């Protein structure tokens, strides 16, 4: 039987992703409802585009707080370290498709 930790890491394909996105859902920079809705939409779009749990794909992490407690939701994408704020699902689509999939940061949504 495989080790549970190794099995979980293998399922996520840890170490093979091209990017990692952290999304604040803690309720300080945006409402809890808005943060959770953004999280659910992000998950769905990554899955639809085949970027979730895929080699070369995107790892996602729900964060309680990214310490930018205004004008959220707030997200950060690594390895580039690009910080974003966004308003709606169209903005999330643009971040997912342009930056997470194609490697081109969305300048109009950047915080930094």
C-alpha cells in the first residue's frame, strides 16, 4: 500500500506545475461570499482548461489572508510573484487564460 502522503502528492502532481496561485478568501479584503464564489469559479475554470492536477498545470491554494486587506479579492501567482485584485468572473477568466495558462501577466489587474 502506498504511503498516504506520497499518494496525495502524486495525485496533485506536486513539483510538476508551472504555476501556483494563492487566493485570499478570509473575508477581510472582500466578503466571505465573494471570496468563496471566486474560489469556486477559479477551481472550475482550471478544471475546464485541464490545468488542475496536471503536469505543467496550476496548483491552487485557498488562503485565509494575504495581508492586503482592501480592494479584494486578492491573489498572487508564483513563481513570478505577480499580485492581482479583480472584480468579477471575467477578470478571473483573463488571469487564468492569459497568465496561468499562457504565461502572460494581466497588467491591468496587477497590484504590484
